[in-house]
C-alpha cells in the first residue's frame, strides 16, 4: 500500500497518524482505568466523545496523507516503448 518514493506529505501524515493514535489509545486507557477503579463515582462519557472523535478524524487524515504521499514508480515495459 505504501510502496514507492516517500514524499514530505507521507512523513507529515505519519506524524499525524502517530500522534492521533497515541491520543486515542491513551484516552481509551484512561477511560477504562477510571471506569474500573471508581465504582461509586459518576463517570460521564459525554465529556470524552469530542476527544475520541477528533482523534479518529486525525487518524483517518493521517492515513489519507500517507496514501497520497507516495509516488509510484513508472514501469517501463514493452508496451510503453511502442508509444
């Protein structure tokens, strides 16, 4: 999927992907720890929805940037020499 020459867009997309996945997984980890450790305290999911939605959005943006940031090498075969 990511074969070819990597451009600057690819590396920026990789950085965005890494940061957004770190935010997403740390948020999910914190939610799991908070919901397990505090049985009596009220835990609100509504406050975490914007952070999770933003992290997923930037995760998809990073994947798209990585996909569009690779240049495919043109193969020169017998069919292209005739043109």
